[in-house]
C-alpha cells in the first residue's frame, strides 16, 4: 500500500525483479479493477539479473489513480524465448 498524496507516507511502490540469468525482456502494466490497463511502466525492456521500477499512482494520461486495489502484471520473455507472467496487487491509500 502506498499513498501518493500523504506527507510522510510512502509516495510510490517499488516493483522489484530478480532473475537467474540476465537478458530477459520485461513488460510491466498496471490494471484496474475493471481489467483496463491504466499505465504501462515499462515495455519490452531488456533487463539485467535484478532491479526495480517504481509507480507513483499516475495514469497513462498523467492523472491520478483512485484509491483502491490494482493488479501489477509482469510479462517476462527469457533469452530462450519462454514467456511467463507474474501477477501481484498493490493498493493506493489516502488519509481519512
């Protein structure tokens, strides 16, 4: 959970990855509860063994995502051409 507009709170989420071998191609998308892709964090980036990307709660058009749950969808294509997917969720919070 992160809260982009709350001072002193975590203002972004880190999307970490770690692979056995370098040279994987990575795409990370954020999907809302309706199944719509609201943001592509990275698309077809060739990455090393480990690293991270961040999401600050913004939409593709620059607007702010609403409070709620979102799915992080990672598509990994190995250097051998194998495709795999990792899904996780993240929540955007706010102060009350």
